[in-house]
C-alpha cells in the first residue's frame, strides 16, 4: 500500500529513466503528461520511444470522449506524437459496455448527446438513436461527451426540460458521463470547464426540482475503475503488479490508480500545481515526477 502523504512535497521524486527501469506496464494520460496546448511536452516522444525499444507495453488512457481513437491518432500526430490507434483507450469506448450492461444496445434508445460528432458516433455504434435536444420532447439517455459541439445554454435548457418531462411521464432516463473531468488546462494560467463541470450544472438543476428523486450521472472515466479494467483486460490481471499510471491530476488519474490497486506518478507538466505545499487530499501517489523528460 502506498503511503499517505499530506503534501505534494512529501511524495518521493523519480525521473523518467528510473520509471522505465522500475515498471513493466505503463498507463499514461494524454494531456498534461504527453501533450499540452502548444504540442508535445518536452521528452514525451523520447519516453515513448524508449518504452518501445525495451518492449514495455503502454496504453494512452484518456477521459476524452469527444474523439474516436482514429481521431486521437490524427490529433496527437498534429502535435508531434505518433501513437498507433491500438494503443489508445478512451472513455468513449466504455459507452458500448454501459449500453450492453443495461440492455440498451438492442433497444434503439433515444439519446441526446452533448458533444461533437465523434461522441455521437460512439453512441450510434453502441446501439443508440441520436436525437436533437428539444425541450418539448422526452429521452431515454442523456450523454455528455464534451463541452464543444453545441450551443451550451440553449442545450442545457432543453435537456433539463427533457429530463423533467421524462420523469413526469414515470420514466427515469439514463444519465451517462464518460468524461468526469470538471476542468482542463487551456494554456498557461488558462483553464476551461468541460464535461464533468457541465454534468454538475445539470445535476444541480434536476435536484432543485426533484430533490432526492433526481437522477445522477453514471461516471465512466477516471477516477472510476472501468477504464483501468479495460486496460487490464488487454494485458491480463497479473499486469497490475508491474503497472503504473502516470497522470497530471490527483483527483482523476491518481485517485483512479488508487482505486485500481496500482502504483501511480503525478507529473508537474499539467493541471496539478507543482508546489510542494499542494495538498494531496487523501490521494496516494507513489512518486512525483516533474516531467517525463526530466
């Protein structure tokens, strides 16, 4: 069991080369670890190349549900990282499993998708029928895939009204949130609200009218375990003993690793303030690393 450290400065330091020596299986977040708004983070490409040279398996595990894996390949390549599609595991790929687990895949459920076209492709591939947000209608599934791809305020008004109409008709819709991230870094000292933050607005609105009857979103991505479980389905359960999660957010990447029972490394190249006084809030990183190239 990893020790509990109260401050980031209490967590032991490690560098990228030592990480490669210590572990055999690598789960890496994309943004904040390998990529930033300006392109690939210094040292990221060399780190991945060394993993490949040594034959050490890795997967990019990202909460991004706004891009299909093939779209991620193109997006990463445009920023200078060339990662094969088969090594990318996104929270959007968990939608099909949710639909199957709830017998939705053969039911053609009426789904409102807040997100771009790729988010809708994930839903259609899972058996869902994508419909427009219409405050006069009802729905079976509300899925928030991203903060882009729709007019925010108008869509929020419409989907909240649709959930109310559906509940008033005696049915409880499925609320699905592949990406629980609340905020993301947009650049130096600039941040944006993303899918998880929008879900909190919807939940607050529903609770204001429905109280304890208000449905809540099922969160699929990190820090919840389905994304980690999907990774170890590929590698086998024994890989947990030699695996590490490398991420930039304590409350998603590192907490998720804690719940999955694997070691973790918090990096200083992303969202978490790289300050020794930063509180860990009960989350247990095994190591901290300023950046993979250092």
